[in-house]
């Protein structure tokens, strides 16, 4: 208790010293910038460029010249997932509150059943994850809507 006021006082002095040094450095930088700006002549406007503007026809000609194939993917970039791999969740139904591994397992089962032309049922959900019947029904509604919207 006796030392703390001394520590606070010393800290306050050190802080004031650092802030003063920062202020002084900022002031010197502003002065140097003002001197440099005053010493430089004003830039003359550059004459208009004689290069004609690029047109859409020029772009098409360049594509035809180099081939209209998209650029190759850089090997350093991660692969892009196909758009069909991601299922769009329904906007009107909340996502089931399940841990990520359980959700992924249910998503895989629902996708498998949708690919087979069959709708997911509560029994299918309960065969993958042990859930109470009401929660299984809610999960069925979510995945059924997600896989019919896709």
C-alpha cells in the first residue's frame, strides 16, 4: 500500500515524457513536410495522352488472339468447392442446434437419400444421431427443405 502511490507517480512521469516525445516528433515531421512542400515547384499538368481508349472490340480481339479459356488455377490456392456440393439452407427454418460433426453426418445422410430420390425421415435422422422425436422432426423439416430447394 505504501509503494503503490510511488509506482503510480513514476508511471505518470514516464507516460508524460513519452507523450511529449511523440508530440515533438509529430511536430518535426509536419514542419519537414511543410518545408518540402514549399521547396517543390508545383507540378505542371501533363498533356493529354495520345493512347486511344480501350474498347470492347479490342478486348474481344485480345481474347480471340490468346484463346478464350479462363486462366489456369494457381497451384498455391485451395481448391474451390463445386456449387452443387453446398446445400442452400432454407431461410424460413432455423438450422438445427447440433454440434458440427453431427450436423455434417446428418447432411451427408440427407444428401445420400436425396440422390436416391427419397426424402429424409425422422427414423433416418434417429439412425444417424440419437435425438428426441420432436427434435428429429424439426431436423427432418430443415433437411427436407434444404434438399428440395437445391
